[in-house]
C-alpha cells in the first residue's frame, strides 16, 4: 500500500505549549546537500530556505530516476516507500537526529542486523534526540516525560526552534553591522557568491580565512565551555566542504551578511561533531 513518509524531529503531534517544537532547519539540510554527491536542492520561490531535496540513487543497477523530497517547516516528505528510498531517508534522518514516520504514524527503522523494519509500537518512538545527541523521553501528547529536563532541552536545541515572528528576523538581518564587527564578515553574502561563481579563488579564500578567524574567536569566547567549541581538523577536504557550505548558504541568503553564513557553518560543524 502506498504511503507518504516524513522525516521529522517530532515523533508525536505535540499538544499544548509545554515546550517549543524541534524543527529540521535549512542550515542542517544545506550541510547534507553540500557533503552528499547524491543530493541536490531546489529552493522554493515562495518560502526562502525551504524547497525540494533531489536524490539520485547511485546504484547503477537502478534506473537513473531523480527522487524529489519536499522540505518544509514540517519536515522532509517522500511519496515513495520503496526499500532503497526508505534506507536513504533513514540515513538522512540519522544525521538530522530525526525519525522516519509514515502518514499513519508507523515508525521506520533499522533493526540490530541493519535490516529495514517497521513498527506501530508507540514506545518505540517515545523520545526525541537533541542537537547534541541527548535523548529526551516523551509522553504521548509530546510533552517531556521529565519536566525538569526543560532547561537542558532549551539550551541544547536553541538553534532548532522557529522564531515566533520570522519576518522580524528577516528585518534584523538587514540592519547595519554592529560597530565591533569589521572586515569581510560585514559584506553581503551575494559578494561571496559572485566571487565563487567567477572562480576568483583569491577572494573566496580571503572570505574563508576571515570565517576561520571568526570560528576561532567563537572558540576563544567559549573557552570555559569546551562543549561549545568547534574542533574539527583543518584539511583540504574540510576546506572544500566548508567553502561549498558557505556558497550554498550565501546563494540562498544573498542579502545576509557573510558573518551569518559563518554562524551557519559553526552550527553545521557542531552538529557533525556531536
């Protein structure tokens, strides 16, 4: 029987306002796309940051069909429940710290042998995973089973809550740079994108070096909180990944300051090392 699948951070429909809802954020999806050669992304013309993930199955025995996964504030959907597609969705969900659910609430997962399995047992999905990997037990109405964990939940997942008024966030992002912020980080993202498109690598690397300095400054600011530090090794591979991520972010947010792309990079790297 055909069904729609959803990658979502939330295993239960949350009732009431006991806690803010966890969302899959565009930055996390960009990080997936730029580091996975089987994925591409088409941004929505009406909902910036969201759109459609394009997946091309790399198996040469399969047809070269491109599968389309719509990505909205509710999560990532798939109209196909074929085993190879579900396995890919499970890989994406693991990275995004999310669940794969059917439209009638069944949970898709890999069992201890790595085989695809499905269950409708409520207890199997009675938890959510925080941005740094901590599990939070849930009641069937979506509330935290241990209310005392709320402060930890709020602190760990601060980047995965939608703002109350996203339109205000957009306006704030276009305000002048604060006086203490200097250099390339105050320039518009569109300038970095143009340098990348024209292959002006001297400029691209100048932006990137500024971004590394910014990340180092954040590590210094959080030197008393090692869990907030980005500590990935700087290699040619990581440099290419970083630049690809910055370009993906900047092309989708041309009017943002470049520092916002660096903040997104910091979040992506924190996600991957947690």
